[in-house]
């Protein structure tokens, strides 16, 4: 048998600089929005006051970023186009980076896959321009422009068709670019931003704007009325921003903007903290609307995780999550009984639709002598609650007997005028309390309101301890896990025992479960322990079990509250209203629905054409 020819070993060689830049561009420049993000971050780091962005075809044909920052001379422009050349790391302490950019990869990467023009002028000097066309210098010479820098990116991926064909439509790419500018404009309210697309100005914000006003302008104007301002500190950490009330929510989480040290990020830990803070106030398919700005010491967060710099790692993730959850809950508690007061337009329109009295054709009643008609008006009117009493004259043919409950209310003192939710006047369909406030008409969903009150009572009375009572297993159950997962569970065993889960180490790669929280009933012990182990690996803390027990509390509150259809006395209605005014977060039930709505006097007058 002939011997096989020897295999030629591969030769290690240094890649050409142009190919290296294109490889780097695959990580840094994924789409036009990625290039735009790098350019705007550079403009921010240059100390600009105003930044203008121009796009054509969603950034596929043109991206232009102009700033009034410090500018660059000819030598600095040339150096900025070399890989790993940056002015943002004066020493080797990368863990102390305080700028948005620092890797020195963005400009050479973009220049390798597009036609890049840089024009810049420092104050007091002449301007200079350099053009690089897909990695090759095409022009270099003087330029006339105001102090600052203007960068143009044209024909992105024009000579890399395999990348170009994976881009989406111009409309989709424009949406991604708009999101980038919106996030960076929120992160820097002291700067002015202008965005133009295909010659049309689509966004403009002025510099030195208050954070809450900037967020409301860029996220949703409703946040000004339906949001709470966040400003909390714990140690060296600070959290600011605006969070929407639970009743002001969305079906997707695309209106959650998270920032760490002024950098827009998409971090699973922060998203999980937001979900935990709203856990008992939102339905599972609804998402909060907010913008949160977390400030930490640079040593406490690692931003050098990915070239796109949208992922971060925290040195103490449990502290960060607990801080965010606590700050959000405290701010939402301070909102009291506030609720997003935006009745649906369709529901408001129904107020103006003439009611259909009967499906059968209308037959006029027999004529009534005029004298007897006036005689019937002289009789005392029946109480509304006496629905069984017969109706007289033509009223019977036009109006159905009232099905609501109303009583003659006791005399209310002058101080009742100051009640935010007003004074109960009746009950509709055994479900909705109608109250008269100083500034309008209040309608309360009695079940939703009482559900929130019961949950807050359970918490205030220390019900968490009752729910976390342990139920010993007749036969302890062994859960097989990886050794690192067992180490994490063993470290948190005492904390888990306080929540009702008794576990202990059972060999190198197994845990023994002796008791589970009573409130969880016949739960799957294996799945529960594995989920908690995953939770510890991701968040550094046993958060899942606490959230499950919170869900049990919410379920107990739901089943223990006043049901819809139960008739209440006026005194009971007023007692419910007064407790709502004293209870935090009473403006929404445990599922994120509003517990009350208000029709202001002006709205009522509009319904009747008085305005």
C-alpha cells in the first residue's frame, strides 16, 4: 500500500492591514446605526455643545455628523485613522475609562468598508480634510469649515456586497439610526442634537435641558403626566431618570432606555431589575416605559466586554439589582393613588352615542290627559333604589328602570371636599363606585382597588414571613447539578432558608432539599432548585424564589378582595376610597390596570355640549 504524502502544515502569516480592518469592521460596523453610534460618541467625547446628524436612505447612502468640539489637526486626523490610536486613554488604566469611546477601532474600521471624509479645524488653526475610500487614501488637503469636525460616510459596504445584501430596507435602517440618536440625546441633556433624514428635520433638542423634560420629549410626552422622577443614592451609586406609572405601559419593551455612566446599554441584569420592580403591578405581557441612568464608580463596572460597548458587567450585580428595584419601588410608592388618566378615545366617544332603548319598534303610549300628567309630577319621586316600583306616564316607554345602586348619602362635612377621590354617591352594576370629587367625577373599579389594598396590607403586616413558612418533605429530594451551581446554592443556603427553602450539600454535584415554601404548594422541586441555581449564576442573588412568593401574595390578594358584583353600602364605598388615598400604588391593581378614572368638570361639560 503506497504511503500517503505528508500533510503540509499551514503557514502562519500576518494579515494585511486592510483585511484586519475589515475583520474588525465586522464587529464594530454591523449596520449604518453602528457607524452612526461611533461617530456621535466621538463627537460627544470631543466636548461638543451641538451635534448635527444628516442621513440619506437610512444611512445606506450617507451618514454625516457635524460637531463644534475641539477639532483635530492634520497629524491627528492621520493618526485617528490608524487602528488602536485614541486620545481617550492617557494611561494604561482601561478600567478607569470615563469616555464613550476608547478602543481606537471605529474610524479605521468604517474607513475600510466605506468612503470616509474627515474635515476638522481646531480653534485658532486652519482646517484640514482627509478622504479614505475603502481603506485607500483618496484626498488630503486644506478645508474651510467652522471650528469642530465634520465626518461623512458614503457608500457603506459598497465594495463588500456580501455584507451589503444583509442590510435591511432604508426605512428599517433609518429607524435604527433614529433610536441611536434618541438614546445618546437622552444620555446627554446638556447637549443639543439635530437629526435630518433625506432633507427633512425629524428631531431637534436644545442644549441645557432638564433630564425629565428631555426624556419626556424623546420617549413619550405622556411621561410628563404619567411618570415619576427617579433620584436615589446608595453609597457611591446614583440612579436618576423617569419611570412610567404601571398603568402607562406598552406591549413590547422597546420603550425601556437604560444607561450606565452615560452609556446606552442593553443589559439582562438591568432589564431583570426593571421587571422585578414592576412584578406585582404589570401583567406578564405588558412592559414598563422608562429611562434610567445609573452612575457607578468606574471600578465597579466593566465596559470593555464587546467592541460595540453595549454590554457591561458589574462587580456586584446583586447590589445593582437590589438598588434599582428598591429605588423604582420607592418612587412608584410615592406616586400614591396616581394612575395614568387617559380613557380610551373609543370609550369616551360612547358617552356621546344615543342609547338604544329597545330592539322592538317604538309604539307611542296612549294619550294622557294634560291634567293627570301634571298631577303625576306633584307626587313624591321614588328613591332610585326602589327599582321595583312602577313607572307612570310616557316615562315607562322611554326609560328602563335603573339597575344601579344609590342611597341617600349622609351629610358630608366641608373637609370632604379635599378628598382626592371624592365622596361616594352610588354604585353601578355592582362593580363600579361613582364618587363626586371637587374637580370632577371619579369611577372606581371596586375589585381592582381592593385587590391592591389587600396586597399592601399583607406586606405591611409581615405576611411575607407567613408565606415563606416551610413544609418539610416526607422524603428529602436530591437534585443533581454541576459543581459550581452547588457551590452557589450552598453559599446562599441561609438566605434561602429564610424564604422557606431548606437545602444542604449532598456530595460534590448534588443538593438535598428537605423543605419547600408552604405557599408554593406541590411545586416541582427539581425545576425550582435548578431555576434558582440559574438565577444565582446570572444575577448573583436568589431573586427567583422571592419573586415567586411575591406572586403568591398577589394571588392571595386577588382571591381575598371584594369581588365584582357585590353590593356595597355608601359607608363601605367611602371607607374604600379613604383607604385608597392612604395606600401607595393604589392607582393600579396587581396586573397594571387602573383602579380608577376621572372625568373632570370640563370633560363632562364637553359631553353635554356646554363647551
